[in-house]
């Protein structure tokens, strides 16, 4: 069997496209080491002052921890809800399955501004019932993020379920296995990579969410993307470049971890 090998021109075009895409990310790295108080390329002198600012300024530390917590909570709940919905549709196969899936996909279909305004009024209404959850609270932000990211988890889990042979479930049912046993012992192990992918993707989406967050937060629940947006809008703070570099490194490490987990799951 002849193996296709790309030619020199194809390789050069690939390298050019990759460099074109990552050039803005690479440019952020030297800017983060600037000794000045504004965004600029360092002129001969490098400084870690903006990285130290991230450690010493409580605003950055608190926003980082808040985003981490909201991302973890949102991704877990979104993945659980998406798994229950997808499994329910997969098992029951209702006639209105297409309508149900379309309804769940609405946060992706409608413009983000529409979703943001809707969630704003919804959370402000919740605030009148309880101040612990609602507008400008971390539970309120987490709830809004779940609404926005759950459809992506649904898509990934449905893709995983599409690769499961229904005859396996039918055989288990014929042998007297209960629905709970079939789900936990047969279906979930076969879609575990889809669940892990959904959990990872929803965490990333919640971590970087800014459009809806701007509408539902004010001064209390300041996530990391919102603080970055404030730093660029109110004062062009070079600490934003330092944050960007750290996020790029974290993303690369996370993708590497996902690839390792994926390879181990494929082997098992």
C-alpha cells in the first residue's frame, strides 16, 4: 500500500499557516517581560514585574481562584445534565427527539447578546428571592455558564453514544440487567472518552466566558476574563500580557494531558 507523503510546497504552506495563526500568541510573550507600565516591546531590558503583580495583587489571585471554581462547578453540572439528557434520548428514542435536541441547542443558535440579556433578567429575578444566588454572585455566574456550555457537552456525548452498538444494551437487558446497571456498567464505560472530552471542553468554555459574564456581574463576582477585560478597557495593564502567557502555557499543558488520557483510554 502506497503511503501518501506531502510535497515540499504543501509542507511550506502548512508551516506558513501555523506561523500566521500563532504569531499573535508569540508576540504576547516578549510584551509580558516589558519593564514599562504600558503595553510595549521590551527595549533591551527584561522584567518580571508584571508576573510578580499577578502574585502580589489580590485581585488577580481572587479572580483566578473564582474562575477556577466556577469553571469546575459549571463543567461538572453541565456534563452531568448533558449525560442525563443524552442517555434519556438514546434509551427512550421519543418522537420529539429532534425538537428536544433543538431546544437544548438554543444557547448555541441564538446570538450571545440575546442569551446574555435573558440570563440577566433571570438572575436579577432570582436575586429578589435569595441574594445568595442571582445577579453578581458566583452561583449565579455558574448557573449562567451551565446554560451556555451544556449544549456543547450534549453534542460530544451524542457523538460518543452514536458509536455504541445498541445490541450490547439489548443483550444486557435480555439477561435481566436493570436500567441503572446497564447505564453504569455498559453504556458509561463505552462513552467515557466522550464524557472526559465534554468535561474538559465545558471547563475551557466556562473559563473563557466573557460575553454573558459582563451582563450578569458587577463588582462582586469578578472572574479572570472579566478582570482582563477591565484591564484592557480602563487601563492597558501589561499584567494582561503576563496572564495571557500563563494561560497559553496552561492550555498547552492541558491539551497534552488530554492527549495522554485519550491514548490510555484507547489502549484500555
